[in-house]
C-alpha cells in the first residue's frame, strides 16, 4: 500500500505501485480534474503539483509520490473561495472548453509560487508543453500575469478585450 495526501486529505492507495498517479486520482480517488489527454506527457492536461512542483500525473508511478502532498485544481480553492489564480482565470475568461484548464492552472501556480513574474515571455516558457486548442493562449497569459502581479478582481465582469465582448456588462 502507498500513502499519499491529496488536497490535504491522506489516502492509502490500493492500486499497484506502477499504476500512474493519473489513474489513481481518477479511478481510485474519483478526482477527475486531471485529464487523460495524450497520456504521454505531451499535452499537460494531467498536470498536478507534487510537493509544489508541477508534474505530469500520466507519467508518474504512484509509488514515486509515496508520502508526498499532491495538489489538484480543487486544492487551489473552492467554488465559494477561489484562489487568486482561479479568480484571474475567471476574470480574464482564460478557459473555453476547460479541458486544459486544471493542468494550465497548476503549471501557473507552480510558476508563481517559485517567484514567477508577469513577464509574458517567462509565462510562455512556464506553460510550454501545455496544449490548449481553444484559446490561442492570450487570455491564459493575461490571467497568469494578473495573478503574478497580485491583481484583485470583480468577478461579476470579465476583462475587456478588443477581441471579446465584456460578458459582465458595459464595455
């Protein structure tokens, strides 16, 4: 048996030691925010934090994280108390279909927690390897930059953009 802590809750894992962390999270613990995208580590949809470091859960055997703290997007905040990063993604409308969003947020959280700035080039490097087929990345980069700066948000409106109607009211 392997013991891990996910989002602050300790779990004893019954799966064999070489089972991927992605499969354990989704199948054994019913935590479905890490997505099974390419299952080869290339898309980033399965990204979680392991002791604060972004890792591809599809490539991580559960035995290798024994005793570690695993964080999924649910561990960042709750629907009633969003983390600053979740607020930034909401305000900047950085998610469309949402498939990549949890992995993208966790990569961003790792970047910001390591002292990352609002520099767009540094953000692009930090999220390199995270594939989004919907957004074109502009809003994602804007959201990460805003969170890195510590911006505050009125979540009843989205950020104005030349490319998008302000969904919360007047432009």
